[in-house]
């Protein structure tokens, strides 16, 4: 166990070095979420229950940022596979589970940086900041990001360096997941089949929990469902990712 922890820390430290060297890359990744905030939020004033549309919309954008950021990370592994760096790591003394877990844990740091940027941007406007709720929501999103990142790495391993396969599957799954989770628009009143799909989407419960926490409330059932949804994604991602890493050659 001590070896696994040490290997995981080493891998996570290695993966974080590009983030520390080029922190502006995290800022540039925020352009799309900020555009969504600027263009969509003014169109949804009636969706704010007793307050600004930002109070409803910002948590969804934060969850979207976590999903998109983590789902893109497999592309970094694709580059390492094509350059031969990944193969050299496989024959190193590092344990293969640590190679996956360390990479997945690394996803928490840029996600937290992006959440901080979004909150800092919207707070001067009609957004009520509840710091305790934001911090609690960040924990839920961290668990969720670990799972999504692990699934992205597993997809890269299965794609075996084929860019078209990775991006086709990633894009095919990404937007239906976002839309059925009610990130941009509520699914209340949607057709029955869409409501069922939304109920089966773990991200739906993550988004609901994040919205409740950002509003400064702590409904136990909603938060528990959000933690459970994030936990399911994390467990699935780590199991599938570690298995794919063990089989990688």
C-alpha cells in the first residue's frame, strides 16, 4: 500500500507540472464556459427562483466545466502513446494502477482552479456567494472529476492511439450527458423518455446537489444523491481505468 501511494503521488506530481508551468492554459479553457454564462444566463430570468438567473445557471456551468475538462484529459495520454512516453512508463517500476489513479487525481486541481475563476467572475454581479456551499460542492465535483478523468484515460487506452476513435466516442457521449443532466435547460416537463434518460444519468444528481449547495442550502437527500452519483462515476471510472491500464501494452 505504501508503494502504491508513493507511486500515485509521483504520477500525480508529474502530471501537474504542465499545469504549474502553464497556468494560463486553465484560463484559456474557461473561454467556452464564460461565453455560455454571458449568452445564456440573460435569456433565463424566469428560471431563477426568487433571485438572479445566475444562481441557477452558474452551478450547471461549473458542473459542465468539470465534465468537459476531465473528459478531454485522455487526449494527453493519446499524445504520450504516440510519442512512446506511455510505453516507457509501462516498463518502469511504477505500478500500473498508480499510473491511472495518479492521473485521475490530478484532474481535481485544474477543476478547482476553474471553479474559483467562475465564482470570482460572477460574484460581482447578481450572484449570492455561499462559500461553505461552494466548498462542499467542490468536494462532490472532485469525486465526479476523478471518475470522468479515469474513464477518459480508459477510452484513450482502448483507442490505442487512434485519434478519430477517441474523439468520436467522447463527443458522442459528452453532449447527451450534459443536456439530459439539465445543465443548460431544466428537463422538467420534458417527454417521458427524456425524463427516464435524465434519471439514469448520474450527472443529473451531481448537478442537483451542486445547485442546492451553491444556493446555501443543504437538503440531505439531494446532497446524498449527488455524492452517490459522483461516487458511482468515480468507482466505475477507476475500476474500468485500472483494468484497461493493466491490459495496456
